[in-house]
C-alpha cells in the first residue's frame, strides 16, 4: 500500500501487510 499507516488504513488493498511491517507489500 501507499498509505502511511497501519494495515487498517490499507485493509482496502492489503495482502500481507502487518502492523509490524507497516505498509510493506501492497
């Protein structure tokens, strides 16, 4: 994701994004 937050902000396009990795992945 291109969001600057947690997976909650990226849940619309999250794949393997965790709060630990931040916005790493999609």
